[in-house]
C-alpha cells in the first residue's frame, strides 16, 4: 500500500468495514467506516479525508479526527501490525 493509500477490510467482530491507511511511510492505522454522528458509512479516504455522505462530516484520514461536523467524536481506531509484507488488523483501541 503506498503512502496516502488505503485498503478496506472487515472488522471480524462487527462485520463493519475498516480502512487501513498508511499516512507516513511505515506507519499504519485502522479507521472505522462508521460515522460517529449517525452511523452512516463514510467514503474511502480521498485527499487525506474520509467523508460521510449522510450529513457532511469529514474526518482526517491519518488520525480519524473530526475535520468538519456535525460529528463531534473521532472515528474509532484499530491497531495495525506489520509482519514482512503482511498487515494484520488488531483490536479496536479504547
């Protein structure tokens, strides 16, 4: 996955989509695709942001932080580990 790129996987516990992103070389993060405002599915990362088509919330694609409301809580984050060429989605962070 290139820097700034993303891949979509499923959370094995909920079945919800999770975007694995690489904002900087060698740094990986998993971000929930479920908007914290009303539970709609956010679009895949584009231009460094994730956009919710339901009410217009935007989230930073590197951190999940709210860029533009109405959402006030960031997207939930997952740990991601790398072993060789393989990325593994870890648990939801609290």
